[in-house]
C-alpha cells in the first residue's frame, strides 16, 4: 500500500533507532541501564492517545489507524480518547494525567488552546509525542508532521500552472492550527508571485464537508465568476462540489483538496474534470506516533531522547491521473 509506505518505513526506522540507542550505552561507549520510564516486572506502562473526534473522513481514518497501531503493543495499557473541541481535549488530557500515564500521543484539535496543557503534562514528566498539528511552543519531546509547507506550495504551483498564471480563485482554510497555517501561507506565497492569480474569496471551512458547503454557497453568491477553488482538504473539496452543483456552477471550474481520500483519488484516476490533482496526507501518521511512544518508553524515555529527533517531517505525494492507481485503495477507511 504505497500511500502508507512512507509512514511504515519511517516508523520501523524510528523503532530501530530507539532500540539501537537502548543497546549502545552511555556516550562513552560503556553499557549502562536505561534511564527514565522503563516497564517494571508486574507493572504495565500506560499511554494515552488524544485525537480529534471523527467528524469527517480524515479524523475517522485517524481513529481507525490509532486503534490498529496499539494492537502491536499488548503489553502497554492504552487509552484512546477523542474530543470535539479544545475544551473537551483539555479535560481528557487532564484525566489521563490523573490516571498516571507515562506518555501521551496528542493530535491537537487546535494548536493554541492545547499548548498550555501540553506544557503542564511535560512538566509532570510525561513523554509527549505531538502528531500532525503542532503546539505553538516547542513543548513536545517528538513532533511528527507531514510536510504542510510543501503541501501548500505544490498544490498552489499546480493551480497556477493549470490556470496559465491567470484566474480568479477562492481559498478555503481549515481549523486554526499549524497544519492550516503552514499550508495556507505557503500557497499564498505562490499565488502572490503570480500577479494574474486573484484570490477573490477566502473563508474557513474548518476541514468539514457541511461547513465548507455553506461557505462555498456564500462565496458563489458574491462571486459570479470563479475559475478554481483551493480547498486544501478532501472533505472540504466534496462540500465545495455540493455547493457548485446545487448552484449549477460545476462546469468549467475545478477543485484542489488534499489528504488522499479514496473517493477523491478515484475521481483523479478517472480524470474527472472537477478533480485534476490531489496531494496525500495519510491519517496513518498516528501509527508512527504510537510506535515512537512505545519504543521510547520500552527503551527508557530519557535515554531514548538522546537518539530521537525532536522534529520529524514526512514527505507527501502528488497524485495525478497518471499515478493515481498507486494511491487508490477502495477498502481503506479513508
């Protein structure tokens, strides 16, 4: 499954790095016992996994892969909780802290509100693995994300090229977090460098299909002519499509989403004029975070930190009609 190959390979590599680190001893080359949290006889390690609620395709995929990943580590006691908003997530994180978890794998619902509780957890000695959406401060022991700057840049470059450097476009943003900021800022830099590209409408669809549909309805009323929509997310792209069709404006226009949803990949593969291109952002990234937490705890978290990068950026794939079949998995959850 090529769509998840990069994550699986990197996850295995991370595990290998940590396990090698556990065997190499001190900096001086001698053997030494691992420091930090290590499983003791009769005591299970505890890890909490906190993710956004499955209110759209990508987060549903996130939940699926989280539950799949923890099955690899039956000797660890796992708690997986989702949250609809930052307040719910903060409450869940505080509860897991009370339960005495050794590590937490966190996908923030939003970056800014979750950063203070992450700082509190880190100060309590809990290993923090931040996945996908970053905190606003360098709190995490390891931050794992897709290359969202590349996501924004590559998708915008494709749009500029396909429009021949001239056209009126609408931009839909997602949830306020580092993922959205990186994607949008990178895309806007590309658009700014092409004076013929006009952003005539901009709003947030919150990575939600229904919200994006409503936002697009309003944009269509205010803009009698649009050439393309930069939606930055496949769920939002499908919401945009619904609005276009309801308004009878689904001809001579096209949409760029992102994420690698199987429904959109199929449309690209079939050369649907509405979906000429997509870019991956697989929800299986959570599995890499879970692998990392398990490996670091089993090896002794403090010693493992000496061998682990603080920031891991995963490359993303561009999907075109020519290669879409390599990324299409009809039985996938997403």
